[in-house]
């Protein structure tokens, strides 16, 4: 069931979203060659606690950490571990926070040191696809418009679009209806209306779209071992317009009129 939020609820989601932004900013600043993914998770836990929020991820269906840390060929849901970052890695961080019962959720992917031009293009295109999707969000638009805009960015440069994992509605639950695919036909799907909040989260691969899951039951990788990027924002259709509720470095922040 799609839930409709009011302005009071959106204000709480915005606080959660600001915490998510602080987590991503802090983790990105700390990420460097030699730093472990577990150390980044510990930092995220401190930031969430210091901002009077609780983590969305910890304990969710048994998930054992505060954030998802997904390096290189890991698409999503990577569990923080003793893996030490190395120069030339790329790292996706997905973070969620709860403030007074309401969630915010966002993700970024960034390089550790220098990366080849084709890998930078993967990151830039995935981020551009997020914003292409956001530009479609307005009352009366359909989710197919969002997915089509996202998918076109990948097709333009020949990237694989992950289809098994998609965006979602958000509010009192981290994952609510509707699902928000990163592909689709314009003019189809659920119609957007004021009071809805959704997470758009493109996941693009340098290779094919197929995925595999590690024995831990969480870590999702590209089947062909190619690199993957992931960007995400929480977007609300408020009475005052379309707002991006997650203030995230290098992703843009604040209001988006629509």
C-alpha cells in the first residue's frame, strides 16, 4: 500500500535525510587506502547516534551493520568487513537513518585515489541518471517516466542496468510501495501524487546486468566481475513542490521545484 505523508511527516524525514548526508560526507572523507570497511561502519554509527537518530539498516531482516559498504564489483548490500581499501578502488556507501519513526535513505559511489577514465564515466553516468529520474518526478507523472529516463542514461554509453534491485517508496518503513525500477516505458506505471515519497537509486555496471549473491546472503555482485556504481536520493512530493530530502555531498541538496 502506498502511504501519503503530510508536511509534519516530511519534516521528520528531512531530519533523517540530513543525518544520512552527514554519514555519507563523514565516511567519504575518512575513506582512504588502508582504511577498513568496518572502520567506516563504526564512524557511521557514531554520526547517526550523535544526531539523535537510529540506523535504518542495523538488524533489518538480520543485517549486521549500520551502513552498506560495496567496493568494486559489489553492487549493493556489502557488509562492512576487514577489507582494506586500496588505491584505485571504487566504493559505494548506502546509508539510512530514522528520526522519530521516519526514514531517510541515500547512496553515493566514489573513487579511492586515481581511477581510469572509463570508471569515472561509470560514476558520472550513474549520478546523471539519478538526476534524470528526479527531473521526471512531479504530480501526475508515472513511474515509467522515471525508469525510462534513468535507463536512457545507461544505454547512451553502453552500461548494464541492474534490474533485480530497484528503488522504493519510503516513510515509516524503509521499504514501502511502490517499487521504483531503473528501467521502463514512459507513460506507464503508478501515477505520482502529492504526499508520496520515493527513493530513486540507479545501479549501473560496466558489464552486463546479471547479479550473484555471496554465501553471506547479502552481498550482491556483478556476475561477470565488472565494476558497479550506485547513487540514491529520497524525494518527496510536498505541497510546496518536489523536494530532495537527503542532503548528500556531490549529489545536490535542498528543494527541486516540480
